[in-house]
């Protein structure tokens, strides 16, 4: 058995990418811990657990959890399953840049951000089967569900800092229209014009699967037969609901691709 532990620390630094080409900002002080534990790889059954934790002084935090199970009933066959879950929260996800000459403190534009909470759930399955010394079969399958919920819409306050003013709390007002879009008045009764933000919440579901049959019909000459299926579905929900999302994925349209590749070694 074995384990691996890594601890990282990131000091506060300047950041020239947060505003996507706008004023420079700061990246808050951050800490990260990675830990993995794995069992004896010589055994028919093997397992590995992974844990990743991240946080910074700006409110961002990430928790990632993974488990990998592998079974070798014979030297010719290996089956592995790897479920994983990740929750990622950032307090400053860039949304849009709105030109506004009244925003003198940020050089004539408003840099709009929001709190984003993302959740990702996936399950990787692999089968490697050696049928004979010249033939093998590989199967791969990965269902995945990813969601994102936005809240606490805000704007960048001061160049050189990691500071924001939340709409409806620190400045201006925010509401929704009949179409579900957000209506922001950045300075209330001031001279700035209101602007709209389309609801950015998302729910993405996908399924990827493929099977590859390899046959070496003569030394150096090989035939590959490949089948691939993909499914994808996008919804407006920002939350994770396994029953709803899995049902939507199963009933989404499938795209199937079939391919063949033949190589021949002529020799000299």
C-alpha cells in the first residue's frame, strides 16, 4: 500500500487576467492539499482514493473526491470503475464587461462578476480484454453531469485590489424581467444606464462511450474496428438532481460513429 500527500501555499500576487483585459487586480492568498491512498497493485483487486481541497482568502473553495476500483479476474482481463465528484465555488467569476463612461474608477467600463457554484459528477468505466495474442478489445464509458449556479452579481471596484460591490447591496439595484434575465442599474438614480445579463445558470449532461477491437491478422498488419457513441443535453437548471439529469441524459439523442482502419506490413 502507499500514499501521497502534497501541501501547497500561494502568496497574494497581482493578477492581469481576472478582468479579461481590464485593470489589474490581486489574487488572494491560497492553500491546497492533495492526498491519495492506493492499495497493493499486485493483488487482483486494487483501489485508489483521491482527495483535493483548495481555498483562498477571497472565498473560493474546491473539494474534489475520486475513487478508482480495478479488478483483474485473469491476466487477460481488467475492469476498472472510477466515480468522482467535485464542488467548486468561486466568488469572482467574470461574466461581462459593460462600457460606461461614468465608471471613471475602472477606466470607462464596468467589469461584472458573480459567485459561481459548480458541481461535477462523473463515472469512468474501462474494460481491457486480451482475447488472444493477436486480438484485444477495449471499452470505455463515461457519463458526466455538470451544473453551475450564479448568484451575488457584483462589479470590480478598484484597480490593484480584489474588491467588489454587490448589486442591490453595496450599490445600484438588480432584478429580473419576464424572460428571466437580470436587469442591473449600477448606480440607482445616477447617470449610468441599466444593462441586462442573460441568466447564465447551466446544466450539462454528456455520455461518451467507445469500443475498439484490434486484430493483428498477420505480423505487423492490423485491423481496427471502432464504434463510438456520444450523447449531450443542456438544461437551464443550475442545481444537480441525479434522477432528473440521468433521465434527461438517457433520453437524449445519440450520435453513433463507426470506423475501420487497416494497416499492412509489406516487408523488405
